[in-house]
C-alpha cells in the first residue's frame, strides 16, 4: 500500500514569536472577515450563495505559510473567501466581490463562489463539486511542460472524492509525476450528509492508493501541522521526478453549509465539542507550550487592527459602484489577442 498514515499528533517544529503572531493575525483576519460577511448577508447587503469558512482557517493559513504565491498556484472550490485572503488578495476586493461591486476581485460578476486572482496565482473559485480537480492537473502539467518549478495546491471537500473526476485526476497526476498537492478539507459533511452516509471508505487520505498517490492525514485545526504537512508535500512533488501527494485535513465548519442551513443533521453538542478545538485556541496553546504566550495587550492590539481592516473593507464595498450595465458583455469570451490569454503560468 503506497499510502502512509501520519498520526494526527504530528510533532511540528517549535514556532518563533514572529511566526506565531503572523499566523494568529492572518487566522484572525479570516475569522473576523467571515463573521462580518455573515452579518451583512443577513442585512441583505450580500445576495446569492455564501459559504463561510469559519472553523477551517488553519488550513488556508497553513497552506500559505508553506507555499510561495509568487511561484505556486491555488485552485479551490466554492468555500473560497478564506483562501483568497490568506493567499494575499485585499479584503476590500474580496468583500466588494461578495457585494457584487465593480471593484470586486472578479469585477462583481462571480460573487462568493468565484474568488479568482490570477495575478496572485489564485485560479478560483468553482461551484461544481470536484470540477476544480482536473483544472489543477492542467495547471500542474503546465508547470512541468514549461520546465517551471511551481507547485499547485488543489482544495476540495470530502464530498468531492466520490466524483470520477477526482480519481481520473489523481491517475493522470501520478502517471505524469505532476507537482500537485491534492488537499481535502474534510469537515465531515457535504451539505447535510455525513461522510459515513456517502463514502464506503471514510479515510480520505487512503483514496489515492489506486493511483499510488501517497496519502497523509493532518490535523486541520492546527495551523502548524498544516504548514508542516504542506511544506513536506511541496518538497516531495516539486522536483522534476516528484510525485503528487494527497493530504486529508480533518477540520470542522462551525457555521452552516451556506447561509440557509436547517442544522438538523448534527447536534448542538457536537458543534460545541468541536469548537473546543478552535484553530485560534490551538495555536495559542502551542504558543503557551513553547513559552511564547501572547500577552493580553498584544491580542487586544491584534483584534483592534483586524477590526479596522474589516471595517474598511465593508465601507469600501458599500461605497463601490455596481458594474456598468454594458460590462455584462465584457470578459464573457476571451479574445485571441488578449495578452492575459498568453500569460506564462
Ligand atoms: C457536481 C455537483 N453536485 C452537487 C452540487 C451541490 N452541492 C453544493 S455543495 C455540496 C456539498 C459539498 O460538500 P464538500 O465537498 O464536503 O464541501 P464543503 O461544503 O463541506 O466545504 C453539494 C452536494 C454541486 N455544486 N456540484
Ligand atoms: Mg464537507
């Protein structure tokens, strides 16, 4: 069996103070941004679908800490606000996209599910479950074909791994030795369906074994474990003869699937139990254990700094113009003359 387990309590290198602060600040930004998005959604300022990332922040921030957005690539599903922020897109542009404004990261035409920032190597943002997985293989193929050394990280939920496209993609990536990290954010539920009710094999990290893709289980609530696992996977698949890796990050979403969720498929006790492993607290615990406890004053300063950043994003989105009516005809089809089409990826 090529897949190899790693225990959830993987030992990670001790962080230094600067790193703890940077990771905490980033996770806090994702958390407070999403709380604000949820709030203004209920006020009717955001329309359409909206899938919040609250509870899963350690994954996005750990991925970013291990990779280099200037050289590496990201492809995602629809629970994508947190990854866009972690990967460096300005909160103003993410919030404006949620509001459907012209200053949004996809000019207000994509909305919540389609955060896409090609300049930062973020290739979206897709609403079709599992649809992004073959796209990641294409991007990874381009890296090999052009003899570039970028790694592609492909994110998807545990409900995506029963799609044919997932298995076809892993086969091709393994066959062609592509630099791709397939990263499953296993939050246990696909809408209201628990993984045990939809998957014959619930150990997602083992699901690459048919294509000899090494699998690894990671604690998705622990940003340091995520950073470590993604860094190792990148080192494994980046070299010319490197092979793809499948990571399963066990996580939990603290909010509903989207903004309308009857929450009848799980108990309140289960949610409360999971919240005890809030990724912000898990990092604070690590810091304490390493003698790097964040003083209350520092935490309050971080809260104030992040609150200001989120407030500025809300105000900018509120004031930004809607897309012009004629913009509906723009960016629908690409022109062969469009230099963006010929961008080196
Ligand atoms: C091909 C396809 N089938 C069904 C849907 C409807 N749908 C939207 S989200 C979702 C659940 C996906 O769950 P998971 O992959 O675990 O991601 P999570 O929402 O938990 O992040 C489903 C079935 C879809 N968007 N695309
Ligand atoms: Mg899920």
